[in-house]
C-alpha cells in the first residue's frame, strides 16, 4: 500500500502519524510504502544537510529507520523492516537515481529501502502542475458534516497549493472567469460550474466539438 504523504506535512507523517500506527503496520500483511511527492527527490529521501530543521536534514529514509529500523545486512548497510519502505515515483533521472543511491550509501543505508519511478516529468519535463491542470477533491462530508479538503505540501514551493472547500466560478466585470474557494452553498450553487458526474453516472455528455467551441468563445 503506497501512501501519498506530502498533502500537508510529510515530516509530521513520519514523526507523528506513523509512530502511532507502528503496531498496526507491523501486524498487517503486506508492505506500507511512504510516498513523498514534492521537493527535490534527493534531499527529500536522503536528507538536506542545509535543511531548516532536524527532520529536513535527516530525510525520509533516516526518519523511517528511527521508527522501523530492523536489520543491518551482511554488507553493513541498514535495512528497514520489510513491512515499510519509501517510493519517489516521479522526476527521477539517471543522475538523480545515482545521487540518491550514493547519498544513502554514505549514510549507511541500503538502496533497497527505496523504489524510484521515472514519471511524466522525466519524459517531457512537463506535468499537470506545470499547466495548473491537476484534478483534486476540495470538499467532502462525513456523517453529514462538511470538511474542506486541500493540498499544500510543506516540502513544495507553493506550486501545488490547491483550492480549499466549496468553490464557485463566476464571471467578473472584465467578462473573464474567476474562482473563489471556501464558499457558502449559496455561492457554490449560483456559479458557472455544472454537475457532470453523480454516483458514477454521467449527467452532462458534451462533445469535444462543443467544448472546443466554448473555449474559443472565452479565449
């Protein structure tokens, strides 16, 4: 099970949430893999010597070791419990992969503690975040009580910060679309957004031709 852990505070996940879940993680079948997904992959996994605090200086693997450290292999390198690990699934070039393995080695950790992925960035050096086209939930309800959902990684430069809560899209005096988040239900229902899906059913079936026509009219 891979857990994206950078939604708010990666370091808190590693030093607060996971220690509290340690017994459950070790008792379950399978492996729990922590997935940071923001910031420089080398520094995030291996630690940044110039980090602002102790957690940043240690990095993901060392922080996992402090909770789930288990074994030193026959070559003298530290291995995490087989129940846990780390994955960085995007932005990994050959150069970065070599840097990660080398820096883990310098700290006495086996490279097998992490899994590395190429991801879309390495293919074309553009991602959904480059174009601000990431689809994320912003609001949900639990037992009838509304909850604002958002993403604002502490390890990011602000690029991935998302809208929060109920959203309305409206036309301003400049005749352009604008977004307002953390709205009331009245504001949300009075905006330009249309419900497209509900409970797995498609409510609006626009053709690509119609969508392109609307884009041209508002461009």
